[in-house]
C-alpha cells in the first residue's frame, strides 16, 4: 500500500510504500503538492519492475540501501538501511512485489 502524508515541519507531501506487514519498504522525497506525490507514486509503479532503475549503494557505515530512479534519472524512492546485501536485494524484490496493484491511502484527507 502507498500512503500519502504531509509533513508538519515543511508542509511538503511524501509517500511511503508499505509491505503487507506494515513495514516501510520505500520512501519518497518531499513534493510541493499532493499531485506531485501522486505523480511520484505513478513513476514508482512504472519503474519498479525494471531492475536497471535500482541504484544499489553502500553507506560509509557498511550498510546497504537502494534508490529507485525514474526514466529521467531522478530518484523517486529510497529504501531503509539493510545490514546485508542480501537484505537489500530482498527489499528490492519486495518493492517489485508490492507495487503492482497497490492501493493508495491518502492520510491528508480528514
């Protein structure tokens, strides 16, 4: 499930992709409008199955993480940190598995 929310700090809109167990598996950058966040979700849906769109990275502390990039090369989502490369690859597989047909829950609506 995708969840759209607005930050109290900067008033920007964000989305998270959550697995069935509620764990966040991909988080967005901040968008100026809710429409921007919705377009970001659409980009995730369009690019999630393309393995070449995943940028795999190792942080300075030795942990692993990834970014999902759009067709224009911009980052549309980033993962959490993983203690192993295998964990990161499982995270990518989870994004691929949970994106197609995922519902969108708008937490900005009262």
